[in-house]
């Protein structure tokens, strides 16, 4: 008798977890010994095991048999979601882009609430976001709206280097300065920038939670848009490693290696990786102003998963006066939405303690990382700011002197810089 495909996926996934993570779990033992009926494998106990996967892709890199464990985990979670749905808090949090858009209509009120302990208590009860977790402030206007006003949503009509900026939720609604810095750095180097107004979020929170049907619909729309631009000579870049990972690995997977999805994947890059390639091709301007800044650099898991090394570190070493200390403390522990949730908050801090402690006590002025949620974690236990490397490049080019103020800024109790 053939095993049901959903049962097979769950069994293989749990086996992979046991092999890679060494989890001693009674549910896993019960499955292997046949004492757990197949229908029970879609129960909450099995989901609790699957939820140990935070979709960091490190197991895929480490697996000696080259098993795509993240794909197996994604399918196992999707099977559960199709059968049982998601808890109320999880249903809300995977819609983080929509929540940010809604809150962005009244940014002053939203930012007051984010910094108010009583309002944060209410946020924990309604959305499940840990009351003590530092969160980013909302921008007055989203970057995509600003880009449309600046006519960045119009395609370039010339030859030379051309890129599409695939904007993630964080840069769109929270840190529009980062998006502005990238556009400024690219234009300074003669690169035309196209910001499609109708692009959507990368849907990585949905993918990591197994909410694949809406994620697949979003991926199809983004791929159709980006593939057309690629055929016109554009490269696709993003400032968020998770967004690049969605384009390069997740979209081809959930779209069954659709030809356009593969085309987009082959032409998508992390922003710093793209800039480093410009330097390697002799096209990056090196007229940097000296900076007396020491930074502690954390390489995010999703950047490691891209297999491109540490291009941001290489770029910053081109700037006179900037001293880069690589902080080798493994994962930050926040793992995207995982560390924002109330039930995971303490476990997240324990997992990231070495990194948080090093940022707090390290011999450098600021932290540096490409990942937005890693930034949140790195600022959790200290007043030191953590800054995206693209902002430091904009400062060194003399394009955004206001970043110097950010270097000296101090994080508050409940909000990040």
C-alpha cells in the first residue's frame, strides 16, 4: 500500500530534523515506530516539531547529503495549514505588509503606540508581538509612494547599467532612508533605477509559515513584472537578504521552476553583492570621504544562504577610516517573525545572546548588518545603533550627511534607531 504524499512529506521532514538537529522528540519516535496513526501527523503536536524550523536555510548548507530540508519543512507546514489553518496571531503576522500599510495611514499615532508600554501590552494581546521587543518606527510615507512622486516608477530609456529595486516591507514602510540611500548610491555610480509601483512584498513570512496559496499568487505577480524587466536588460536587486532569497530560491520552488521564475532568480542580487560586482568590473566610484567609524558586522543567515560571501564587508573596507570587525556569533536568534512572537521572545534572546552581548560590549561604535530583523535583535540589548552598509556607503560618498547623526543615535527602550 502506497503512503499518502502528505504523510510521506511529514515523515521525511521530521526525520530530517532528527538527523540535522538531533531532536529527541516523543512525537518523532512515535511516528517512526508506527504507534502514531497517520492522521495524527497533521495534529498540533507534529506542527510543534515543524515550527522548530525557522527557515534560515543553514541546514541546507550543512547537510552532507544535499537534502533541501527547508523545502521539506515548507511542504510539511503547508500540509498542516491546508488541513487546520493558522492560529489567529499567526494569520495576522504573516500579513505584516498589510498591517504596516494600515498603520502607515496614521503614522504619528502608530509610532506613539509602538513606544508606549500600555499600548504595547495591548499589541501583545491582539497580535501576539512580545511587549518588550524593540520595533521600528513607521515612516511618514511609504517609499513606493515617494518613488512614484519622484518618477522612479518610470523605466529608464537609455543604455548602461539598469536595475529594478525590489523593495521589502521594512524599507518600504519603516526605513525609507535605506531605500533612498540605495537609489542615491546607484545613481552616483551611473546606474539607472526603476522602482515598479505595482510590485508586492516578497511574501517570505507566508512562505516560512507554509501559507503557500497566497504566497504563490504574490510570487506569480512579482515574477511576471520582474521577468519583463529582466528581458529588457535590468538586474533585480534588494536591500533585504530574505527578499533576494525569496526571488532566487523560494519563487522557483513554489512556482514549479516556471521559466520566468528561473529567469528572475538568475538575475537577482543582494544590493551589496551587486555593488561589489560593479567594483570588480571597475565600474564603482572610489571617491569616498574618510570616515572615523568602527563597525561590528554580523552576516545574516539568509545572506549566507545566498552563497555570495560578505560583499558588504568588502565594500566598507574600501572606505578610508572605516574599521570592520566581523562578529562571528552565528545566528542572531530572531529568525524573522519567530522572535517577534510573545511565546518565542525569551528563546530568541537566549539563541542570540552571544551576538547581543558582543554588540553591547564590543570595541566598535555601531553594529552593521543587511537584515532588518537582525538589526532589531542587535539593538535589543543595547543603545548602540545597527546600520545597513548601504547607508554607510551613502555617507562616505557625501550623498547623505544625515547618516552621521544616525551613527551617533541611541536606541530607545521599545523602538530601534
